[in-house]
């Protein structure tokens, strides 16, 4: 897959079959749309082109409302789309000017003059242009004039995407890793930089790497203890077993939410490094224990549970 960031330097696509969307999570619902694209591209001996946006459009048009937390960062989305065998991904900077362009200009200047599509595959609910007045009907009405085909994504696929995305977010926020995995089709993961902590863990035999999430818009799982796999490309270790705690550490009167990972059988200085954490199982909720001895006893049980879950 080729990734393009500059629409002024796009190649001449061969019979481009394009679709437009955020594809956040790239879950099972999205894969059905991608399969639809690939089937159409095969029929016309064309290339699949996904147009996506960065930042997420809701971060621009709804920035005064609630914050938008993403299942995938842009880098994660790119990696997942590569595995889905898309030919081209075009990343468009989403700005207020872009959002406010006239709907017909969106079709003529942005889609047609830039991508020269053979086919455009979109949903009936796709909205674009100033005040979001552009829709499927307008795109269909312009198809003959601009010599492209427009194909509608079936309603049940769109509903599946919407329902799945909501379900995934709720599941991750509540530590329901199994439901998230079933909807995503892969284990939820995130990356974080190892920062200085208070080093309490090492005093009770469970040293931890404290993590600072790499992207502030990334959706962080709910508080609790998880069995996880840990990787770092630079240091060339992959899928090391460990357990992770997310929470305020009530036993030590913590007030700040932290993410801390205990990597089993590991003793390296990794301050400043970025770890990728893959969640495999939610072990338990965060609990306040009666002192450090009780906490240490529970951590020993957690480690056993984590090893069993990861074996």
C-alpha cells in the first residue's frame, strides 16, 4: 500500500475505485466495505483508493463539544490498512476551510480533478461540503457529467459499522476486552513512552514501566488489571508477557491516573523508549488493599492469572 499526504503529487491512478471515511478501528464492519471495494476494483482492473482525514473531522467541526477519542491513531490505521491490502491511502488534512467548501466543488475539484475516479463507493448517509448539504443524491446526479460510477454501500453494512464502533468504544472503556476483540477482529493495542514513576513497584518485587500515551486522542481502556503483551521494535523484543494496571492506585493514596506495566522476567533500562501494549485479558477491577503486604499478595495472584491467560 502506498500512503500519500500531498494531493498535489498523486500518481495517475488506474481506474480508481475510491471510498471516503475515517475508518477508525478498522473493524469487521469496515472490512466488509473494503471487500466491496476490492471486488469492484477487480471487475474493472482498477486500484483501490481510500481517502481518510487527519485530524478526525469531529475534532474540527465538533471541537467545542466533547473530546473525540480514537480507537486508532493515524499510524495504527495505516498499519492495519496495509494488512488489508489496499492499494492507496490518501491522508487529507481536515480543516475548517476544507469542511466549508461548496458541495459541488467537493465533487468537481476535490474528487474528480484530484482522483479521476472510475467508481465512488459511499453510503447513503455520507455528507460533505458547507453545512453538510452534499449527499449521495448530489453525487449520483453529477455522475454522468463527470464520467464516474457511484455505488451505494448497503445500509446493513453502514449500520454494522456504526453499531460496532459504538460497541467497541464502550467495551474498551469498561475493560471488556473480549467484546472489543470480537468486534475488531484483532486485539486492542496502544503505544506509550516510558517515563519516570515513583519506583514503588520495585520495592515490593514488581517493578513497572510507567507509560505516557503517545497520542492524547487515543482511547485508553478502563481502570483495572490486564494481562498484556509488550513489544518494542527498536530494542527488538516482541510479545513479552506482562501485566498492566490502569488507575489511581488507591492502596498508596494515589490521585493521578497512571498506566504501569510489569514485564515478566525483564531487567533492562527502557526509560524514554516507546512500548506497544497489546491487551489480552481483563483480570480484575482496581481495588484498595489494606496495606502493601496485601497488595503484594494480590500481585502474585495476578501474575499467575496473567501467565495462564497468555500461555
